[in-house]
């Protein structure tokens, strides 16, 4: 048994999710350069911090995407077949789905999220506001294959993946997700997807280094979780948030930078940090319209239409499954 496995075996781990978090974090912090997965930002506090980010003056993606969904509502409604089931991959706030549900001839809504409790609560809210809509929540990891509810079997399917969450996938993962979505939705499927656009560095820098420090707290939340859930001893004041634009790779990178030489750890495993050493916590890829179309095409989808806001900050694409 290696040192990591021994640490895990000796620890009191309440559930499978916690032990997966521990195993992954130990693995990722043992790498050079160190990293942590962005999926661990999103506990209840992290999800609230993300909601706060979407309201920041510097964070343009949410406002720009909402503007597109409102302004192009007629074109989007024309793209959605009558009697369709709208399948949302990952369910955040339902604001964007509600815009589509109000204007499109959708008869069923299938929100899919790893948190069953969250997705069922959302479903209840939607049933109240859209009494004639069939709502079928699915608790599943939407990046892996899952079955759609039987009730939607005969309906045309339209996937919905807003927020540029696809930008948090590595390009090969984005391709795998798009292929898997095509399979899940079935032949003739359509998809509406929000993708953040490449733009000047200043706007990107400010969106991910906001003056109120909310993104910094969001980034540090992964260490807060390690301390609370895995008994870690990270000194939060000894790490600073930094987001930089990597122009060659078309992505914003978020890092936690060690302010000094230090040792910190959890579950009996310690990690040494040099002064200025970074933990790479997130990538947020930005696409041009052409590069996204190429990605979609290589992943089994054809782009029918691409809409942007006036300032060309964000894009929403209408895709049709090929073949
Ligand atoms: C969820 N995702 C699309 C956000 C983004 O912009 O990449 C997450 C985020 N990270 C920092 N700010 C927001």
C-alpha cells in the first residue's frame, strides 16, 4: 500500500464523494506543476459565490448571453421543433431555461444535474410557473452516458448547454462531451450552446480578477473545502488568486499562488510549496466563431446559426446532429 492509499485507509471518510475528492486532490497536488480540479469549487458556498460572480460588473458572460437569448428569441424559437423536449446539461439558476421555455414550443423540460436534490427543487419551481410543461429531472453526471426519461422518447430533443461551461473543458473533453450529447439526445437532435468569445486581454483580465475579490474567494474555496472536508491545514492568507490570459492556448487560467515557502496538507500527506509556486485550478477556454464551428464539426454537429451580442463578447450557437 503506498503512502496515499495508507492515508486514505486510515482516514475517517464519510462517503464515496469525499474519498474521491481526497484521492484526486492528493494526486493533483503531487504533480509538477500542482493543480486542483475546478469541479471542487462548487459546494453550496462555491455555487453562491459563482452566482455572485455572474452579477459582477466586470463579469460580462452572463449578461451578454442573456441579451442574446432575449434579442434572438424569435430565431431561437424557429430553430426549436414543435413538441420538443428541452434537455439542459447541468442545472444552475433556471433563468436562461425559463427564457427558452417562455418563447419556444417545448412540451417537456429535462434538467440533468449531478445533485439530485438541487435538480428536483428546481423542477418543483418550474412546475409551479409552467403548469402545462412536463418536467422530468434526471440526477446524473452529464459528462457520462445517461438515459433520458421514457416519457420523452417520442419527442424531438433539443440540448441546452448555456454559460460557456464547455469552456471549462479541455478541447478533447469538449469534443467527448459533444459526441456523448449527440448520442444521448439521439438522431435528429438539436442543441443550443453558449460559448464565450476571444476578445481583448483587458476585458478578460478584469472579468476574472474582479475588484471586489469575489473570484478570489471562489478560487480559494477549493482550499476552504480541503480544510473543512478533509481536515486540511492550508493557511488561506498564504495563497493569492491570480487569473492570466494564455493567448497561445486561448484560455484564462486561474491559479492560487503561494506567497511564501510553506508546507500544508491533509489526511497525513504534506505538500511543500516554493514561494510563488502555483496551484493551477481552472481553465476557461475562449473560442472564435470559426474555431468553435470546427470543434462542433469534429464532434458530430453542424453549426446552423451563430448569434452574438452587439459587442461580440459572447456567442450562442444552434447545432444540428450530423448523420
Ligand atoms: C462556469 N464557468 C463558465 C465560469 C467561467 O467563466 O469559466 C467559471 C468561472 N471561473 C471564474 N469565474 C467564473
